[in-house]
C-alpha cells in the first residue's frame, strides 16, 4: 500500500524506544494511524504537534498492516500552545476527532472544517468557540449520530425551532414546547447552529452544552480521556459560567 495526502496531526502514542503511533486526519482518505520512527526525537517532535498540517506518505506491506509514515511540515500550529483556551481546545479537538471517526473512511468536509477552525483559533478570531460548536455538530453527523434540526418533532413551524430533545436529538419549536410539562428538560438550540449567524457568549455556551450532551452520550463512556479534556476546554474558555436555557440531561421522562 502506498498513500500520499495532506493531513492534520491528531494524537501520538509512544511506541518502541523513540517512535510513536500517530493518528492523522487525511484530507482525502480519512482517519489513519501510522508508525513514525523517531517521532519522539528532537527533530520530529515539533513536526508532529497536534494540529499541524503535514504532507504524509504512508507505506505498508498490506492493507491489514500498520503503515509506516514519512512526514513533511506544511503548516505549523505551534502558536495554539501559547494560549490556555486554544491549547485546551486543540487537545480536546484532537482527541475527540481521533476517537469518534472510523479508520479509513473519507471525511473531506470534516477535515476542511477542522483546518479552518484551527486557523480561526490561531488568528484569535472572537467567535472561534462558536465555530468549534459547529464543528462538533458536523462531527456528530459525519460519525452517524447527526441531530435532526430541519423540522419540529411535534409538527410546529420550522422557522421557530428553539430546543432539542435530549433523548431523540430532534428539534422542537418554541411554540410547541411552551407550557409542556417537559419543557424544562429540553436543550436550548441557539440560532447560530441553524443559520451560521453570529453568536454571543450565552448562545455559544448553549451550543456547546447541546453538542456536549450528545458527544458524551456516544463516546465518553468508551474513552475516559474525553470528559476531562472537554471540561478543561470549557473552563479555559470561560464557557462553564455561561448557563444556557433549561435542560435536564439526566431526566428519565420523555421529551419530544
């Protein structure tokens, strides 16, 4: 097997005396794991920092064998390590993406979105946390767990969507939710996740709470590293103090 592509470095697991198994998100070939000789040495360590964009060549004797990778730097994302929020956000994104995606399934749209998000973080764009919430929503969809945000689960107006059922992942309109006994159990659906509009701090926090609920459902139990990484990102970015509209994630009652 011979594969050449550009990729984003995600995670690194030490292997052998000085090497590592590195997970890459390839732009054309999806998630790939490969052995990189000397990955923990002085020369390659900076090259393989999470978030870096690299030119990647993978070689293996067969499809089932772990390939060996050679890597050349295309774009460094070293500046992300110098901010508490961006460093925590990068660690979270790298681990989440490496955990959620299936090996060798192409995710070109997701790779482009992650690359753009990392660029926004590096440029200190004021709305990068909102962009991160949009990325999480896209990742859920790409991994097969997409939310249904196109219509109201109860037949309400599609232009009035304001909540999501924490059980079904289906949207509910404000009018249909109003006065219902389970209204307080719903997760807020901020407008920016529907139409790409600007998001203030409260809307961003609501969006992150919404995506976080479903990310936790699908991956946190199987990957214990994810929960503390997300908590660290939320704390570093100041999102834990922003409370979205009412939600009751642990409720056993039916909502929508």
